[in-house]
C-alpha cells in the first residue's frame, strides 16, 4: 500500500463530521484554536496505523470530512497543526504529551513527512512512530511499517510472519536499525544480536533522524558499521557538560533539585516514553540505559550508533562477553563522537 500511496496522483482522507469546524478554520488560517486540538485528538484517523504510510508516502494529500465541501491540502493541514502545537512550547513536553498523546505522535509524523522521502526513512524512525498507533489486527502494525519503507508487498513473503517479514526486508535494504528494539534477543549462534520475531517495540518512541544503521556481512558474521564503542567508566567533563547542557536547554520536564545528573537523564527519558532500566552504565561520553538490567560482573562494551540519532544521544546495544556473548539494546544519553566510529563484529 505504501507504494500505491506514493504513486497515486492524489490521496484523499475523509475525517468524521466532527472535524468540520477544524477544516473550515484551516481553510482561512495558518493555525487552529486549542478547542480544535481537542477535536483532532478524538479523530481515529490521527492515530491509526495506516495513517502513517498514507501521510508520509503521499505526493499530494488532501483532507476532508463527511458532509462537508471543505478540502484542505495535506501540507497545509500538517503545517497548521504543527504550528499550533509549537505554540504550546511555553509548557513542558511532558504536559503536551499528557494532554494530546495522539497529536504528539502525529507531530512526529509531520517531521517524517517533511524530512524523509519515500523509502528514505530508517526502520527505527518508523518503529518509533508506529509504537503510538493503533490497529485492528496485530499484523497491520508491521504491514503499515513495510509500506512506509519499501515497495515490497507483505504477501510476497508468505512463509514469514509479519514481524519477520519487516526485519528481513530491513536487512535486504541494509538498514539494521530495527535491532534497537526493546524485544528479547535470538539465542541462535551468530544471531544473538537479532530481536526475536514477535513484538518489535522501539527502544524509545521518540522522533529520531539519520539514514539508518549500516552493516555488512563477512565470513558468516554481521558487522555493524559506524559504531562508537564505549566501556563502563566514569563520566568525563565533556560528556557531563553535554548532558547538563541538554537537560538545561530542553523543556522535556522540570528538573528536581534533589536529582543527580543520572537520575535527571533517566527522568527525561521516562517522559519521552522509555520503559527500560534506571540502572545505567556510565561511560566517558554519557550514560547508557539498557532495556533491562545488565549484570556488571561480565565484560561489557557499549556500542553506540552514529548514523541514527536523537538530539540528546543515540540508540545503542550492550555486548556482554562470556562463554557466549549476549546483547541488550538501550538508549545512550550523551555525546556521540562520529570521528571515533568503527565497524564491530556481532556474534
């Protein structure tokens, strides 16, 4: 369906009749009122799984509603909504997310629509937005994601379940950013880095940017490219300044005076939707918060992505060495040094 939306001359979305005053306002203005945000928050289309590929893939999108002659170009609809939401910036992000959770996800869709063309967005970018959407059938979640990044039809992979079809497609495209999921890891030798097929929640449902996670195979092993390896060690001055600076300038949440820097970073991630462990690993560049607690008795290397990022850091994966290596995805909150990136063998 993503390919169909991208090739269609026009894609027309029909909202419920409740949205009529919103569209009529958009017809004559570059913004909407707060009461209109409440109306749109109640629209099912705003949060449906298929909304994502309809909006981000379309070349020309129009929004209308039942029993109305008002037709608003999709770009104008997105701009009006984005502008109005940005005017709420005087408050905290956590407040906006609590009041308008559906529109908060839709605002990220606006960013995807504006900065990434069809098939150009990373798997993690799609996963992060889709985590906050709804669908009637579980497989629709993955079919919508497939449609957002590829022309391949899900039915062309009849032997694969929907999640496996999505991950296999990402591998064929050369984007391994799907590994930055909170899902459990495979136990198969040489595949322990790979998520188990099933649910594939992003490690953080927050808008990211970048081309994806490059990788290559050699002698039966996968090598993640452009990775920043970090060890468990005390935070150095540059890393501390970065974390402190981001927390100070960000309006993500109010900082409590009694919190340590590590606690403040974790609290900010919780506001963004992170459900992982507060037991972080400190590095010279910043803090790594894993999806689940990691046994620190083993040798641990934190592998931080440099080609897919957030403003405050990047996704990463911890490799715990022993008789067999194990992997745990997580969020790195700190300074990402692209100049020190290397290729890393995964087992």
